[in-house]
């Protein structure tokens, strides 16, 4: 459904919003995208909807190539995406029914015209639990009810992908739980779901796949809760400040693929060895993958205790048994 392949995005003012971002979302998946303010979450949404188009790399949304899509095709692409905004963005002068129907009229309401609208809108309002609020105005609704209207409006054109941008940011815990339960129900009906949030409790409660982003880069994927994603994010941030890089989940998966292919190495050049001469020909090593060091810190500790470790191997021992290597 969605593919980001080595995506870089820099704004005209020089801000590097995304660097080397890669992930994919399959049809029918429920995915959380988590990260602090300024980490690049909003930029990802803008790239998915075509609001931002100047980027490097490859992005696919459904059958659309966002790098090559013509401007005239963008409205058709956007019909396959529904977006739920944190601030609702309802029209105060229109009723609940009219707000949802407007989303169908603005794209032409091909499915039966006005007759299709009269059939579709009540069905969607029933799905989100607002059948009795059709004639109410947004100012007469609670925050949770306004968010339900926003979800109904995003759903009414039957999108393949629903993006919820901080859908519970303005709601109390009880209403937040209701909204997330509704989004989960919609996903179970077949809609692919991307929820951008920082609500740790909700992410842990509803589970699913969690992608963590930090300072414009993906620091982890396939986490099962917010705590794991946050722990990895903090580790990567600390490592970046220290000038070293830690293994991410993607590194470990890559490592395993190399191991299965018989190309994984458990050693690297010693720090004690002299640098290669300037005229060293690296072409012979061009096909060699990045060498990683397996975590054998426990064995090395035992060797050190027994005065067997002579320091020639390229390992560094840490109290938390994590292994680091230089960039």
C-alpha cells in the first residue's frame, strides 16, 4: 500500500526534515508512527498526500509513484487516502450530515450522485456512532463527537488508506480510548491504518506495529509497544551524540540475511593496526558488506577476568552488554 525507499527531504530554508527513510505498509495493516515533535512525522504525511513533492528517493502510494505523478493526477490519488486531523477542521456553518456529504460532493460523488450521498452518509454516521447527530452543528458537539465527524468525513469516499494525525491530541483519556477503538474497528473492516501519535498508553494498549522516528530518520521498526520504540530511539540519539552507531532492528535483520548467505563476519580490523595507505585499492572489497560485530561481551569479560583477553580483537565492553562500533 505504502512504500518509502531511501527518502530524503530538505525544505527551501535548509531544514533537513527526512534522511534515508525506508519503510513499507502492507494492505490492511494497522501501524503507529511515533516520535517527538520535529522528528519528521508531519513531513511524512505531506509526502503521502502529495502536499510536498520535492524529495529524493522513491515513494509509492497504492499504484501511484509520487516521484513521477503529474499534478493533474493528484486529486485522483488523494481520493484513495482519507486524513483525520487533530484540529477536526469541520465547517461550523454546516450540520454533521452536510460536513460529511460535502466531502463526497467536492470530488463529484460519482457513486450515484445525490442519491449515493443520501445512502452513503447515514451509513458512515452509523458506523461512527453519530446517527442521532446528523442535524447538529459542530459547535453543539463534544470534542470526541467532533473527531468522530472528522473520521466519518475521511471515510465517506471509501479510502484504501486512512491517516490519523494525532487523532486523540485534543481529547481526554476516555474519549481517546473511544476514538482508538473506532479506528481499530475500521481497520478490521479492511482499511489500511496509519496513526501518528505520541500517546504511549494507547499505543501499548492497542498494540500493532510501531515505527519510531527521530530527527528525520527511522530508528526502529516492527516494535510491539511504545516502550520498546522509545528505548531504541533514546539509544540511537545517545549514540549519535557520542559519535558512534548502535545496531537497530533493521541492522539485525540485515545481519541475519548475511549470515544465511554465508557472508557474515564476526570480526573486523583491529583499532591497533595502522591505517591503510592512501593509495590502497578498495575495489577488491567493493562487494563486501558492512562488517558488524556480534555481541560476545560476556565471553570477553570472562576472558579478561582470566587475563586471556589481549585486546587485539575489535570489541568494546560496556556494563549494559551493548555492542557499539564506529561509523
